[in-house]
C-alpha cells in the first residue's frame, strides 16, 4: 500500500525521491554489481531501436493513447535517398527496418503496393513520413518505431557508416572490462555483471546472476550517463530493477558518475590536448554541449549541476592562462529548436556555432559532455541538427571512423571560424572514465566502513 501511495504522490519522481534517495549507501557483505549502458549494438539490429523508441513513446504519450498511436499496421519503409521526407514523393528504393528492399517473396518493395504515411507530428520539423506496406502482415513493432529503425538501417548503416558498424558496444565494453578488473581486486567475493538498461531481458539476466551467486546486496549504476534522468534511470530502470529483485536482496543505486572528479577530467583532457595544436593567441568559443531533453520537470534538470558546474570550473581554469580571448557556453543538441522550445529558453548547439561565426571567433571547440562512446545520435542525428550552419557540412556525406581507439574529431569552417568537434573520451582518455566508475562504487564501500567505525 505504501508503495502505491508513494507512486501516486511522487509520480515520475518516485524513482529518485524514494528508490534512489532512500536506498542504502553501502555495499553489503557480498555485493552483486550491475554496470549498465544503453546497449547500442555494433551491427544494425532493429530490435534495439524498436525497443528504445517504444520506451520513448510509452513514456511520453499518455497511456490512454497508446492503443491508437502505437499501432502495427504493416511494414514501415523509407527511401534511403530521402529518409527525412515530410511530403509525399516518388521513391526510387524502399527498405524496411532490416535494411532489406524485398518482401517475403523476394519482390522489391518498390514494385509492391504501398501508401505514403505523413509525419505524425506535423509541426515538428524533425519528424518524417514513411511508406506503409501491408502485403506481409504486421511488421512486429509499432509503425512509428519501425520507421526509425528503417531510417537507421537504410540511411545510417546503408549509406553514412562506411564500416557498417558503430563503436558504442566496443568502447563501452572496454570501460566495463577495465572497471570489472579493478573492482574485483577490491571486492573479491563480488559478482560483477554487465547489462543493457534498454533491454529488460538483459537486466533480468543480470539480476538473476547476482541472486544465483547469493549476493545480499545488488548495486546498480548506468556508467554511460554522467547525469541520471527520470526518463532513463530514476523512473524507468530503478523501478524495474526494484520489482525484479522483489526483496530478495537489498537494492543500492550508485550516484550518477558525473559527480566523480575523474569523469569530468576526461573531457577536460580532451580539450587540453586540442589546445596544444592551436595558436595561444587565437580566439576560442568553447561549446559544452548536452544531449538535451524535452521533459521540463525531469530530475536531470535539478541534479545536472552536480556534474556540469565542476566541469565548467575545470574548463575555465584550463583557459584562464591563455593569451587569446575566449568564452564558454552550454548548449543542447536536441529540443532547443523553435518547435520544442518556442520561448527560446535554451541555446541550441546550432545557435552556439552561429554565435562563434557571427562574433568572428577563430575557433569554435565543441565537446559532447554526455557521451563516453560514439553512437548513431552523436555521429549522425545530432550532427544534422547542429552542423548545418557550416557550408562544408553535407548530411549525406559518409562519416568514416576506422580507429575506435581514438576520438572521432570532425572539423568544419564558415568564414574565419573553424569548428572542431572533439569526439568522445576513448582510447587514452578512457582511464579517467574507468577511475570514475570504480570510484563511485568505492564511495559506497567507504560509507560502509564509516558506518562500521561509528558502530
């Protein structure tokens, strides 16, 4: 009864106000440690994108509308040469969410009967339409999820990623393996497992592994997100895990890793190394970009400063001794455009670049402060939202990334301003992320030791 009342009272803040804030802050005697990331696969797997988008829509759309909006009426198809189309056109090739351009009988979709479906959010310039094919029955996921997966399969993997792979799984896997090795030395009896927090089966397997090894405490952390949100952690993963464990062990939710000094330092080191190749007298606008979130009352908006404020202070200290003029601004890659932000309360990364150009800065250094590994959002979707201010950016130009042990650095120019997008803290910068994740778990042990001494 108390749980029901708390959920009704706190709503989406239940995860933070109850499960996180009231959870134990120690490791117990035999911990099971679940370290999770979003789980973006290396190869194109529509199941991931369907699952994630399904969560997006279930979270953001009122439940009474689910049956009307989250429908599966057939296969959603897109033309890779015009994937963001908002008006009906004559396609030249159509692909489904598996990247296939043929139906079950081996016939090209372009030669089959299909019907144009306009964008569901007609005023949102980033929503797009698709072609619906019903000849093979249901597609296996809501059509609004399928169309995203088809765009990823046909356009991203089919045209924009020369390697036909994405680095997220590899780069996050290295972080997990190195953290596990360090933690195992500190907690020899611990069970340490990896999970994808976007996959319920993965989370359940992680919980079951911990329980099968008789762990009395299960510790959870999303190590890829420096700032936790209701959308991903507090109102989603935490309640889900709490229900999965069902009192069979204590649940402990580690603090968001961005509060760790070394997590912040990873991004500072990236910028510091870039400055070594820039004339000390050059003028620079440093753009610290966030992912962006459309939910006004999300807990990440009230707890983000625990990561961003010290990160900004470190960046300012780095720039204080430069000869050239400089400034620092924060921006949002998404949800800062006129549709999502009609009152212009946020600064988009596109606008940040425009400021650098209009004010005649020699350089605009941009670093995505919420990504520790490369992914389709950062490489492609956010790119087409924030780099279009540069004449030499082409949304259909492939983005090669052959060396996953180095940050993906991208450069563009407009007038006298050169923009440098610095990539993610991978390779030699990974050690800072590893130290931060390890430190967040050790903080729980320190609380445990402090409690024992007090007693």
